[in-house]
């Protein structure tokens, strides 16, 4: 089998955590699960892992328990036209070719099958409004933010805010709202000179209104689900799938949450009864789901937000839970969340984006 395909194969004994790391490096976001003899068992995508996490599955479990077992494949005597029809219908990028023992010997892939004539990944147009919270002072990026507002901090040749908007523009979203307070005139002047194709409407905060207080200004303006995000995070995700997840699960709020792995480099002492040692966990590892600062919010929840008062997203989540509304989670990998809000993370963002 061709060496270039090695990066999309994973052994059945590998863990879900190992699969996440490989998928982050894989442009197709798919891995094929094989045994020691390269026999095809199934496939695993970030969607499979997302469903596994939401079912409270362990990241330490093996991929053979998570993967999709009905993966489409062909034998070495495949009929080209039938394969093309099936690939087009399923919109899949890779098709394993297997021998009589179901051992993978090669792959067919979209570009070769259609010779570049038909594009596979055509992103759906979304007409949801996007609100970017950009009213903060950005004190964690001092001294840059003494001069520039946080949304205009550069990453390469573009500002953080432009990069965030471009991620949404890939889905042909054209309506953006920007909550502003600190150095609002500078932000507005910058975009007036830029003259972008998308529409940018400013929501002015006379006083800081927290991470979500400005959202109140959209009450009665839209009937569509609102995508809300902070101005210092970049989320590498399929926004179409995110909205689909929100709607299919009938969520009132969906929180985009990133996996975060922590390794404690010490032995952890477990005690009871006033100091009696029960156990020592040597260098334990923990996995958490971290709130990234991106949400999908149904417009009927906006009436919970008080008028012209400091109000955080966590306040709205707590209120929604109190009112028996459904709050769901959309998990993404650790590398899909780029935080630029403080110096250490800002430097990592530049390296990650290869700018």
C-alpha cells in the first residue's frame, strides 16, 4: 500500500485520545481502523468521537469500540462507475480497496476519481446572525491593548477579528454584530477603511455589560439561532455541523467545549479521617471539557437578559437551567480551540496558524 496513506490508518488497540491527536493532523478528519494484519475493521471520525464523549465514553477506551463498522469499501475487482456513484452519494473522500481477506491494499480518493471536476466539500450557506463580543479592555494582552483594542491585535497580516469573521464567511454568513465599548472608535474606523463585503453592525455598551449583556439588543430583531463568540478565540470547527447538532438535539443553548488534558507531574495524596493516607496516585492525568466562549443561543432566551446591566454568559446558562431549558455541549478537540486572550496563548496561536 502507498506510504502516503499511512497517516489515515490506526490500530484497533489505539485509544480514543490517540485517535483525536491523529485526526487533528489529518485534513480529511477520518481514520481507518485496522488490526495487526492491516485488515479493515471500520472508520472513525471526529463525529464518532463527539458522540462517544456525549455518551460519557472514556478517552482511554480503544477505537475498536467507537468506530463505525459499516465503512464503505471495495474489492480489487471494483467497477469504477459504481464506485463513483456511491462516493458521490456519500460525499466521502477515501475508499479502502481490500483483498479477499479484507486487508487494505490501497485507496481510491475523491480527487482522483473525479479528476478535480467535482468539488466534494461545498459548505452550506448559513443565514444565522453572529455576535462577536468585543467590548473588553484586553488587560491580559497589556501593553498592546493600551494602544490597540483587543480585536485589532494582529496575527500575521490580519487582525484577530478579521480571522474570526473569515471563518464564518466561509459559510456565506454576511450579518455580523459587534459589541463594543473600549476603544470603539478605533475599531469602527479600521473597518470603515477596510470596507469588507459583509455587514458589520455595532452594539454600543455605554458601560461594560459582561460577556453577554449586549445580546439583549438583538431581542426581537432575529428569529434565527444566534452564534455568539468572544473576540479572542478562533474555533476550527464545522459550523454547519454545530448548528445541525444544536437543532437535532433541540437545545436552547449549545456550548462549544474543548477537550483539555492535564498531566499532574507529582504524586497525588488521597486522605481521609483527618489525615490518614488512603492512596497515592502517581502523576495522574485528567481530561476535562472547557468552555471555549462560543455558544448557539435560541432567540427566545434573550428576554432573560436584563436591560443595560452587567450579565455574563454563565448567568444566562444558569437561568436557562433553572427554567428547565435544555443546555447542550458540542465537544471539539484541544487543537481546534485557539485562545489568543493572553500572551502565552497568543504566541502559541501564531505558531499554530504558521504566520
